[in-house]
C-alpha cells in the first residue's frame, strides 16, 4: 500500500479530481467494526445496543472492557490493562473500533482514540507543545488498516445522554450512500493563531462528481445555512450553530486548544458540533499549540470522504500528528459510499 501524494495542491485546480491520484476503493463495512463497551458505564452498554441495532452488527461484535467513570482521564497502566483485554479478544477481521462512551476521553495528555489505535507513547506529556509522532495512516491508500498497517482507527460514540446518542447514530445510519448535495464551508476567522490551517483550505468552487459546493470564506461565523456537509474553522467558540442544518454524515471541527476536552473544556467542546447536528468531529485534549499537523487537513479529509471513506477512515487519514486529538461521532457514516448494502 502507499501514501497518496499531491493532495496539498489538490484543490488549486478548477476541478476537484483534476490533480488527484486515483482514490482508494473504500470497503470498510459494519461487519469489520467492533463496538467497545465500558462495563462500568450503563450508558455505554445502551449506546452499543442501539448502535448494533441501527447498523446491523452482531452480538459478537460487541466487546467489554473496564474503565473508571469518575474522571476524564486514565493512566497508561489502566490503558494497558484494558487494551490487552480488548486486543486478545478481537478477531483479525476487525478493522476499526467504536468506543461507546464519553468519559474518559484521554490517557494522561493523549487522546483515548489515539491510545486504543496506536498505543501509549512515552515522553509526549513532558512537552505537549512539540511535534508528536506521525501517524502511519495519514493520507494512506489502505482500505483495510489492521490488515495492512496493524492498527485499528477508533472513534468515540460520544454523547451526554442516550437521546443525543440515538440522534447521532440515526444520522450516521441515514448518511450511508445518500450522496447529499451539500456545501463544504471553510472559514478563515479573525483569530489569526487559530486560523493556522487556512492556507490549506480549498478555494471556492463547484464539484461535479460527487455534486457538492465548496465555499472558502472570511469571517467568524456562518448562519442559517441548510446544506452543511463540512464546516471547518478556527475559534475558541463557534456561534450560531443552532441556526444551521447539518446534513446526515456532516463533519465539523474547530481549531482550538481544548475542543477535545469533551466534558470539562474551558473552550467549546467538540461535542457541541454533534449536539448541533454534525455526525463526526475532532478536537485536542491537551495544549497542541497551533501546529496544523495536529488537526484535520481540510483537503485530505474532503478527498477521502468524497471518495467513499467512512468518517473514521477520512478523519483519521486527515491528521498527521493525532496523539493529542480525539475523534468523535459515528465511525460508519459514509454518505459517498456507492456500494450497498453496508454489510458488503
């Protein structure tokens, strides 16, 4: 397998695909996903049951581990014990993970999705403002990450209650193969530090296949839009979310220091995107400084998502240094997957 080069300048042409390499043939399906339950968290089990029902997972695709529920973090020792139990139980055909809880969301200063995917890395927490290890999965052509790379990208089915979790899962299920005619919105804001990835935003254009629009805007907010497919920006708090209509499968995130602190952030939690109607999001759980590599690359994310990747694949492939970032949402959302059924 190989990296897909040339995506940095992908959208500098008039057409989305003009400068792009041939996209991968995406095939990750529900039967290749495991849902991980925290046996100490009753809500976790309820979320997993509903997820399995909506996406057609079998009972043997649900796995239990033990984690504390009284804090937002776990130690590397607690991770090692839980991960060893999970790794021993997972069959080889499982390619990705859905972690069915909201707290804990980090392992010391690292995100829990990173730790379950790539393991705990010593030394990062001594200086979180430095570059962190590059992900072998970044912008990679693999469509079977565990078979090819020995890693299972993970995403948290994060929600504050069962009602919010069900809405999220319903959107993820509805998104599959829907080919929405939406708009990807990219905002360069007045916050120069948090607009660090603005040079990576694609220019305004209409894309023919699949049929979407891209709007590259300057301003701190968009409002009263009913076609939001992608929303990427950079602020500590994003206003007017209640005026927006996110399409099923929509991805949205904001570059800020503590968006990934899901339950106790001093800034806007990434959970607010899901509560507003997005289907997946991303945020950092400890101070990342404004390295764009620690946040989703706008062009890489859009390229893989439009090619048919699931949310967990597209989001994970878009972050070069993901150690401090937590991925949340429905991992199986795939609005541009052309093949059906999802159990293929």
